[in-house]
C-alpha cells in the first residue's frame, strides 16, 4: 500500500519591517562668551562665540600669540568722511550678562591700573581686553588697490628677494612721499603705495632691516628719501603708471 507523500508547503518568509528611528534631537549648548575685535572702542569684527570661559580663553590666547608675530601693524584707518585716523585695535572677550553681573567691569590696562569697561548692550559685559596688532596690507601697483592688497611679506618674498640675486642687476629702493619705488639696473620698476608718508617711512625702515638680515638678499641699495627730487620721481612713476603729477605727488591716499 503506497503512502502518499504530502508535500509540505513552504512557509513564506516575510521580511521584518524596518522601524524608522526618530532622529536624535540636537542639543545646543548656550554660548555665553564671544570674542570681538575693537578699533577705537568700537566693534569692527566678530571673531567667534564659545560655550564656556575656558574655551573662550584658549581661543583668545591663540589670537594674542598670532598678534605678537605681526610684522607691520595697522597704524591708520579710513573713516566715513574719507579721512585717515589713528588706529587702536583691541581684542576683547565679552560675557553674556547674568542677573548678578554688574553692568560695568574693571580691567587692568597696560600700566596696571584698573579701568572701567562699559558696553552699549545691557546683555553683554567685557570680561577681558588687550591691545591687538592687526597685519597691515598695502597697494602694490599692478594689483587692485582694495581687493588685492598685499602684506609686507608678499613684497619681501615676491618683489625684493627675486630681484636681488643677480650681481649685475642691483635693486634700488627709493622713498617718495607715501610710496616705495623699486627699480633694477635693467629698468624693471615696482611700487608700493602706503596710506601716509609716515607709513611709508616705517615700511622702508623695516624692509631695510630685513634685507640686512636675510642672506638670500644680496644686491640692493637703499637710496633714502627722494621726496625733494620731484621731477625725477614724477618721471619714473609716470612712466610706470601714466598718472598725472598731482596724483603722483600726494603724500597720502586721501586727498
């Protein structure tokens, strides 16, 4: 007697449905401290915000260390009235004011005296503040005077160094008004335009010091102030720029 073999029906396998996990809610820590850059007691730049006093101090100290390495600090700034005024940059930590915090804080200045620190905001108080050096930038002729300004290091590395290696092609450096003129024996000319003549004098002096210390800079002459040799310098600069005499003989970038 034959037994009928019943085929077992295969059970269908059902895939487990993936349960969508709800995304974790981001938790934002309250940033109680900020670092800002001041110029003449007015905020000119926001640097960053920090969740604690410790993190703000770490960032602050790092910025101050960078400030100490500045070669040519900003001396003057343009104003809304198209004039120049002396600069006084300071880096400050401001703290979100709590109920128990006073509106006025006291911080030691460079002389060691306590000085009142007042803000225009009722929500923030000045926690710390120190003098800060900001690297100046210059108009190098051939580049845009606003959006392509160059640092002292650019002038030294890209203009001075390459043109002082050839013994037969000496680089002559001349000061004229608020301008530094570079001219090689072969007639190549470059020019740096500073904001004021005092800026140009400082640039000239720092550059001479750097050239004397740098072994790679060999063949150069610093010829001094040519501001009284107007005709000679007007001809040189006009040949480079095609500017008129009035523009060439200005002593500052602001008329």
